[in-house]
């Protein structure tokens, strides 16, 4: 016999695994949204820096001539890595949430006399 772990929240019984998956999904979704916003902010800053050379030194601390393709890739690497991490956590959250047939390793065998 396998035991399903339930939690009572506000008078309702919730499946513990689905609740964990939903929380991971919510957190990862917020992380993905925040990282995408950060990427768009960096893109907007680069567009402004290309149009105004004086703004380039204020925003990035670099001269306009120093904004080569290597520097641009460097500015995008960290937010891109965070985006991939949050996306992986989002997929893991979906897998946890949708796993209705997953057997929790906590089980109890009942023997009848």
C-alpha cells in the first residue's frame, strides 16, 4: 500500500508534490520574466549608447570605441546563463507538477494478521 502525502490548507486537502511543483513553477516563471526584462534593458542601453557617444561612457564606463563585439557578448553572457537556469527550473517544475503517478519514497507496508 502506498500513502499519498496530503496537506490541509484552508480546509482543503492538497497533494504535497503538486503544491511543491506549483511553487517551483511560480518562482521559475518570475525568474524567467525578470531575466528577460534584464536582457531587454541591456539591449536598450546598447541602442542608446550607439546613438549617443557621451552616454556610452556614463552607462558602461567605456569609450564608444571600446564597445567591440567581444564586450557586447560579455554583457549578455550572465543574463543569458541566468535565463537558461530559470528555464531549466521551470521545466523541472512542470515535471514535478505533472507527475501524478510518482511514488513518494515514503511508504508504509501494512501486514494483516
